[in-house]
C-alpha cells in the first residue's frame, strides 16, 4: 500500500464516524417520537373508554303536583233531533205545504193526504152506532118493563128477567164497540195530516202531489226528514286510557275544515258511562248551540278534549321516560349509579308527564334517558 493511500484512508475515518453517529441519533429520535405517539393514542383510547363506561348525564328532580292535558280526537256534528216522517195509512198526497230548506215549527201542517175509503168507513161507523143504539134502546125498554112487572109476585120468572138483563148489557157493549170503531176512523182521518213534531228544518223531501204513500217499510224512503239544527250534538269517542279524566260540563274547543280560522267552544253534556267493546272508547256528546247556522249536521270536527288530572301525582320530564320493547321505565341516579325504575305513564302536557312507580318527590332521574344507560352503571354529572 502506498503512502498516499494510507493518508486518504486516515482522512475518511472521521467522516464515516460522523455519518454513523447521525444515523444513530435519527433512529433514537424516531424511536422516541414513536413512543410519544403510542402513549398519546393509549391516553385517548383510555379517555374514550372511560367516557363510555362512565357517561355524563343531566338529571332532573321528580316533582309532585297536578297536570292538566288535552287530547285531540275527531268528532262528528249530528242533529240534536232528527225524524223520518212516513204516512200512517195508505193514501195519496193531496197538498204540500213545505219543501227542502223550509223552517217549520212544532205542530205546523206539512202535508195533507186523502184516502176516499176513509170517508166511507166514517159513514159506516156512524151508521153502526145508530143501529146499535136503537137495538140497545129496545132491549133496555124490555128489561125495564119486565123489572117493573116482576115486582108483582108470580108474574115474571127470575130466568126471564135475567135473560132480558143480559140482552140489555150485550147491546150496550155493542154500542160501546161501535163508538170505538168510529173513534178509530176519526184517528185515521187525523193521520191524513202530517205535522211537525218539533221545530226544525226540512232536509229531505221524497214525495210529489198525487204520490201514493203508505206505512214505511224496511227499504221505504220517508216522505220528509226533519232536523233540529238550532242545537247540534258533537259526538266523539275518547280512547279508554283517557276516560278517567272526563267530567260533565268540561269545556272543549273544536274547529271544522269548512270554516278555517274559526274556533268554537262547547260543554260536555253526556258521557256514555261504558266502553265500546269494539272501539275500546267511551262515547261523549257535547251540546253545540248553532243560532248562526254556520255549522251543519254531519260536518267533521277536530276536537280538543280537556283531561284534568286527579289529585297530586309524580311528574317528570317527558324525555326521562324510556319506552322499550320490554318495559317503560325511568333512570334514577343513586350515588352516581343508574337504577332502572318501572313506571306507568299518565297524562302528558307539553314536556311534562305523569308517572306512577316506586319514586318519591325529590328523586333525581336522568333527563334524557335511553336504554343505553344500563341498570347499575356508574354515571357522572354533566
């Protein structure tokens, strides 16, 4: 090896050593940086795990008080009174005095009918009365003579006297029967005039002059339909779960689609007092006075029925009540632990709800509860 080669080799040694040192430092710094990243990731994971294991919750106190609520139910307006008018006897329409839309008063004549055979029956009934009266008069005179004669002993047998009395009594019965038949014909004549049974409006007319009419059958149309529209019945069906809060004279409000922007007020007048076995609801009737005639029978209405609560009950935020597939419960917080408490729902008003369960006023419940907060799980204040 030449002297120059040896000198070059000695000159390169410091450079190589520096390079090795730099690489070592870089590796050491990289390792430290990797450790810091790993530690940071571990810390974040631990914080996330802690957040899952110990969720932060907002609590609200259980309160005691009264809660009033309303439910919205559909209803139908019906006439307070409605009647289908038929002819009592077979006859013909002689004269019409009203038409559809006519306002009528109780006792007003609506239509007159004619039945010529009724007049003949009347004449016959009058003749039978005269006939029976004549027969009775003769038999009574005979009995009176025999009775006077029998006062002389041995003139009239007791049997003859009894037979004369029986004949007189039978003839008197025939007179009474003839009078009854006459009254029946008179009653039938009165049926030839159809009068309004109450104040109202004629909503249907199915007859014309000369039409043949008779007693209404199963599928027969009535001559007239009369409705009392001055007062209407607003009929609603309240679901079974809400019937406990109903009471007479409670005011309800309702609207109808045909009169937008107008709200009406009325009072509950009648409760059925029984649950319909098909609809599982109670029928409620509300009297609506309709002097303005804005409302018409068979209009549909959207009704708000008030449901006042019973005496003081427990009240919690609506969001505190959890309804799962298995149960209804609230999450009570006791010593920073979640405790599921089974409850039953009551009335609801706004964001408040009545509950019934193993709770007492002042208990703290999770305000926004879900079934993800497990029973017995540790929680912390938000």
